[in-house]
C-alpha cells in the first residue's frame, strides 16, 4: 500500500476537518450537508455527474418544466377566498343542519352547538370568465382568466402537521419522500449550480403561528440528494455558506478538493454510495458560494418590478419570496415551494383580510411576470393549504375542515378561466368532481410527462410511489 493511501486510512475525515483552519462549516448548506441526512446517492459508482432522473424517456410529452407551489399553511378558509355560498350567508346564526354533521369528524367543535357562520366578505365576478372570487383578492381577480379554481378538494387529516405531511408526501406516515423529492428523483434538475428543490418560508399577521417541520421537504427513503434545501429570504441565503474572515475562495476550493480525495479513497475501499452523495453535495456547495448570494439579492431588480410585487429587499416577506421564486425558476430549479404561515383562523376568520393584503398582489404579480418572461406556459403554479375551514362558527372563527376546500392552479397545461367542481350549498362537503390529494399529485406528475403509477422506488420489499395506491389525473382542468 502506498504511504499516502495508508495515511488516508489512518486519518478519518472528521480528524482531517478538525485540523484545518475552517473545516467545512462554511459550506455545510444546512440540511444538505447534515451527515445524518446524507444516506444513499443514486448515481453510478465513481460518477459525480448531475443527476438526470430515472424517467428517460418520459412516459408522454411534458407540458411543464417546473412547479411553484404557493403553500398557504394553516388552512385558508375556502368561504373567504374562492367558494361563494349565498345559502350559508342566508342561514347565518341558525343551527347547522344535523344531516351535514352527524357522525362527522370536526376538530375543535365536538359537543358544541353548531351554528352557520356567513362568509365575512362579499364575492365579485372577475374577468371575461366571470369567476367568483372574494373581494379581498382583486389582484388575483385581475388574472381570473389565467387561473383554474378547484372547489372540490378533500383530504384525510384534520390536524395541521399530519395534514401537511399528507399534502406534501401523499402519506400520513412521517418519513415518506416529499413531492419535490419525487420530482427531482424522477426528472433530475435543469441546473448544476442549484438544488432541484428549494424551499422558502414567510410569516405575516392575523392568524395563529403554526410550525412547519423540515420533514415536509425531506427525501424520506429516497437518496438524500433529492431532499429540499431551505433558502433564507433574509440574512445569509443558506446557512454557513460564507467563508470565514481571511479564507479565500481558492482556500475553500483546496479544502473541498482535499476532502473529496479522502472521500473517493474511502469509497473505493468500502463502496458506500453515501460517500458519492457527499462528494456531489460538497461540490455543489462550492459552486453555490459564487452564485446564490447574487441570485437571492432582489435589490438588483428594477424598481418597477419590486413595486409590481410589493417586495422590499431583505424583508423576508411572501412578496419577496414570490419574486425570488421567479428568479429561481429562471435558473432552472425544478420544484420551488413557498410556505406562508398564519392562515389558522380559529379566533376570527375576518382576519383573512390581513392575509389577503400579504398574498393577493404578489400572487398576481408572479403570474404576470412569468407570462411576460415566457415562463408561464412551462410552469405549474399551485396556491392553497392543507385543508379548509368549517361553515360553522367557532366564536368568530372557523375550525379545521377536511370534507371540502379550494385550491387555485395556473400555468402550463391548465385551463384558465375555469372553476372546477363544487361543494354543497353550505360549503361543507365536496360533492361534484371531487379531487383528492392523490389526484392532485397524479395530475402534477402527468403535466411533467410522468405516469404516476410508474414513478416508483423499491423500499423494504415494496414499490412505493407518491400517489400510494390511488390517484387519478384530473382531466377536466387540463388544457
């Protein structure tokens, strides 16, 4: 054995890192480089090439290249956003008919007198299509002919965390891969310098602050290279990305090269694919040092664009994140997910007005901006939360509700100016053209050219998929 190779065996990577001046903290990239998360790498031994996906060729022609998911965490009330219910308004204060609720799962209202609670704001018709949208959202109304409102969603989980898990992974069991991870596993990324799956978060006012766990963008049993990476919308874009004072980019590059030499020797000895994952993530981290800070600096945008979104550099708002989403889309990120919190309106559902102030303008601005830049027709935009809200009052608020709620979709392959499905006359249950979470996932994959039943991963003796054993493509909303 050569002396250098013997030395490498005797010197662990951890010992090496402890002896260099900076270690690799400055390029840890948070969860990407967490050793506990770096498990298997789905790449041939010795290959550090960009992952290009297992779906090759596509199952059918694709309509889109990316998703921007505007996730309104906390459960937006469909009755104050997209689902007009004049009958509910007429029955305000009256007892909720027992025929709707008897034997049903209601999160906080069990054993209480159930009274109808009218929509708190009027609805108006917008666009040539005449779609009915709450008057709190005039900017979304201004793009009504570009959007599809699905009023017949339903889900399985009535509490926030498991409902997020189900919406993101298609399973109520924590630890399953998120939809963004499935997409990057199936199709790869369009960029070598950024992750294929990026997450941004924001919070506002007017609702209860519910936590968002990082497992919502985890890769689960898929190789760890496919998990989402959380970017900070203010401060350092990615934790530990900057070099310490006195350390140049050349110095950092030499450290990365040295560590990866150690990694390759270790891989040759033990043939652990996790080591290849580390190599590729360290190299991406080094590339991101150069590109990410400039990408995340929206101060570079013209004043008119900032005004269009209502964004202020460094404010960490939903508006700024929408603008960042457009910039990430231009750079080839496959799945971009924006979590905006505080939609939990148990106390007073009229506080939806505060959320509308935060999301209405930037949502419409994103749609217009994508159209102007020729990106709209190759992007799927999804707007919605984990469930809806009850037609019954909880004081002045509304309870969690899984039987019927609304989502908004727009972009490539989606019919614009269309309202699809409906709930009953009180907005309690989806009754026409019902759409499950599995159906939503199947439709999203279909637009990417993927048959959802054929995107699978074998784990613990079974072939798993995002849609589990269910899901149908919602043909009625496809262009």
